[in-house]
C-alpha cells in the first residue's frame, strides 16, 4: 500500500499495515498519545519495540469473534501445552508462537477460545450491544488526518462506526460503577478524544462515543458505557497536550524521560486514610 498523504477513512486495512503506520513521515495514535503523556522517552521506545504479549491475545481474539473481522485465530495444539493447559515455555513452542504471529494469527489455548466464544455470545445477547453490532455500521475503520493546529498526522482504528464511534473492551469488570476508574487508569478518555478528533478532521463531525465492555471470566457480563461531559473535557485537554508534546519532541528530535531532579513523592490518599493520617 502506498503512503497515506490525504485525510481518509479506510475500510479493511490489515492490522499489520495500520500498526506499521502507513502515513508518510509518521503519525500519532491514541496508544502513542497515552504513552507520550507518561514520558516522551517511553513513547519513542515503544514506537520501535512493539511487542505482542500473551495478555493481549484473548482481547484480539474476542475482537475478531465479536466484530467478525481482524486477526485470524489459531488454537494452540496440545503438544504446545502443559498438562495443566497452560502454554509451554519450551523452545519449540516459542518458535511456533512466533511463526503464528508472523502469519498474522492470534494463538490461543482451547480454554481461552472457549472464553472468547462465551464473551461473544454474551455481548450479542445484550440488547444495547446487539442493536449496535447488528446495525448498519462497519467494523474496524482506519482513519487518518492531520491536526490543523500543528500539522501532526493522527491515526485511529475504530472498532465500529455508524453514526457513533464504538470501541470494544475486554476487561476484568464491566460494572458501569467501576468503569470510571478503569477509564481513568487506561486513558480511555484520551482514546475517545483522539478518535473523535480524527473523525471530525475527515468531515464526519461530532458524534457519540460508546464503549462495549465485556468481562473475560464467567459469567462474561457485558455493559455499554458512555463517558460524561466532564470526562470528555479531560480527554480533549490531554489529547491537545499529547499532540503538542509530540510536535515539540519530533521537531527537536529529542524524547526526554523524567525530569532529572530528586523527586519528592507523597503517599496515595487511600494509604494515608488507611493509616489514619488524614481526617
């Protein structure tokens, strides 16, 4: 595929092409935005050392099963499993896993595959989620556009796009009352604004953003969640800071780590309360 030089929405772009960044000169993704806000040095390292982790495999497989597109899934054969059903650490198994990933496949154990099937059934039995996924939208849309304030190119990989943008999350808890903490911890507000900002830049305007969350363990409970206006405002602020930081670092070709001083750190509030130091 030739390098992307114009704002666009692409249907059916492979995971390999998207993650390799097809924008001439490079672009900033929501994952990159979250990393650069932690440390430009971390962002620069992650950009050239992308690693596929076993912990991500179930999520990738669930996306493929629920959305019907994406990376293919391959079941890990018994010769590469321990008697307890875990993945072997032997050299032959490591080589086999590497070969499958190189072929664009997600290797999962039979147990993981059963979990993925159960997650898909649970999501599609949940009326709000089913109404979205059985509607007229399109899965896995890749969106590219330059930020007008900085010229920085942005890219977004949207799980489901109709008159809303939707992201699918596999999680330890889909409890809506706990999703605020999860969203803050993993920067879902940043992801939301990066996606919406990029969509606005290709002319699709403002639209709602929803998360479909599904738990990775039985009974595989799902929920559909929307961040409120305050959370969205935080996301907009953080995304602007991420884009500006990326431009500054890129233009200077300098990707600093943490400030080189002695840092004084306070205990987290929960620990101070626990020890009776805060009234």
